[in-house]
C-alpha cells in the first residue's frame, strides 16, 4: 500500500509523517484490497477550536473510503479517521462474508 501525505499551508514534521505511516499501515493489515492511502492535513477557519483537519481517502477497487475529521491536534484527528476507517472496513468485511454465506447452498441434498 502506498501512503501519500500532503500538508496544505504548512510543512509536516518528520515525527508527524512517521506517526501517519505507522497508524495508516495498520489499515493494510485489515484489508488486502487497499491500493493507496491519501492523507491530507490542513487548517480550517480560526473561529473553530477543532480547526486541524485530517482527510484520508483509501483507494480500493470499487468505491473508495473517505473520512474527514477535525480536532485541536492533527494526531488526534488522524486517530479519529483511523478508528472510523477501521469500522468501515470491518462492516464491509462482514457484509461480504454474509453475502458469500447466502450464496452457498444450505444443504447438498437440496440441489439433487
């Protein structure tokens, strides 16, 4: 999985980039279908105390997963995005698993 990190309006520190790579790489263990993760950090309006925004787009075959979260810290916004994406991936896995079960014949004798 490729991880692309963009920071709009500021230069992301090496520590932030290492933190991103560590946390986002854990998503790759949940699904083999992830091709790329685009992580974008930017600052929203100054009037909002949770103005540090993190967006993550997971590119997978079919529909991409996109999450956008804000917090007072970029690290916390990233963790919120990761938690949401883990839930989305788990729901998708369960949905796919249930679809495969419903397609299987319930009894081999029924098909005769």
